[in-house]
C-alpha cells in the first residue's frame, strides 16, 4: 500500500462501507475538508485505484436464482478467448465473468428465473463456443456473505464493522414495479448518482425517488453501496479457496471464526463444488496456506481437503440482470 497514505486509506475505507456517503460525511469521519476528500477521490480514480462505485443488490429477492459454472479451455487462441469473454460479458444475465489462474480458466455467474432459462442460455453458448471447452463444472450458488475491506486500515478498523456483513440469497422475494427496477439499474453501476439526477432520468420527483430508495434498502433488496478497488495497486491479489469438509457440522463454527480475518471479503456456499468457499485479498499464495493452517489447527479433522484459485481479471461485476 505504498502508493496510499493513511488519509487515502481512510477515505477508501469509508467508501467501502458506504459509497453513497456525501463528501461532508466522509470528511467528518476522516477529519478532512470535503474539498480535500473530493480531490483525493478524483486522484485515486485517475490513478486507477478506485475503479467503480457499485451497488450490492440481492437479486434473489427479485425472483432470480444463480447458476455458476467454471470452464477449462482447449484449442483456444488469444482471439478466441477474447471472443468467449466478450460474449459472456455482453449477455444481460451474467453477474460475474472472471479469468482464473488455477484448475479452471474462466468463472461465470448467471442470473436466471428457472432451469429452463439457464438451459436456453447454455445451449446457445455451446453452439457458439462449445468446441473450446475441455471441461465444464456446474453448481447452484446459494448464499454469499460480503465483508468490508478491513485490511485498508489494519490498525484502525472497527471489529463491529465486520459484523455488518451483507447477505445475498436470504429471505423472501420482494415485489417491485418498473420504477423500482429502473432505479436499481441506475444505482447498480453508479452508487453516487444524486437523487436529483435519479428523479430527472425517471421523470419523477426527488421525494418519490428517495422514498423508493429507502424502501429497497429497508427490504434488503439493496444490501450495500460499495467501491471497486484495483487491489493490484495495493500489492494484493484475490484468492478463492474451496473447502471440502470432513465434519460438515463444523461449517458454521469455521465461518464464525474466519469472518474476523481482515483480508476475508466473501464467504459463499453452493451446491455442487465445495462445502465452503472463502475469498481473500492477499499478498501471495503463501498467505492462503497460512490462513488454512490456522483454521486446521483451530478445527482439527474438520477439513478433508482444500484447493485455491487466483482471480486473474474480473471482466464483469453487475449485481442485477439487465432487463
């Protein structure tokens, strides 16, 4: 984190907790004038440290389910690889598209209403590029717990902030109308859009925009307002660990234990690939093994085996289908 001083990191930390905070609100918390906050945010955007302001939406509450698949390439040229990635990024139903270092080459999360929707998507993908897939691994993505990037302030972060995690894939479906959906589409890729601009684009009053926004937050459709950070500029890399448990009853205790680690950013569960999935932002793979050894020491015989992959590049992250 040599490129960032403590003031930058405090600003990033506050934006990661809530990127819709005003400059004045952030300034009070980091003890800087709002014009200084604005200058530092703009500079970090220009330097590519801040890549986006995005909204974490629980689209499960809108009636969607998530299929995830990993692909292993065969016979691909760089041009073919780029075409496959571009095809998946442009699909309006994909949530995440990411290139992987490890046993897989590409990971894709896709929002669908039912199995039939997924099968139609899958058939078209195979028709276009199926000859280039040596292996295909499927799972149903069930639930995810999202945690703040506490490592931004290793000596200052509040432990209580790590208890304010977000959950996607939990709770009943929430009915919404076209206005709500249009509002979500504006927020999903730009959390800092003003209520005035929202109202203008949706041809409504700011009062209506604010009321609907509060409703979506209240019903946990909107889980959080986050920030995209190019962690490579901080000397970090994203790693995902798939854990197979020997003692499945230890899953929740392990989750409770590991959630306090400042470099943990996601805990996920799925039906199909592993019993528990952990995602960290770390310096190198040695740190992955150190963390897993600590877990194994704390919970002897609980873990049967684990494997990890590195996320080389995230091509798409959009927590809402483009409808």
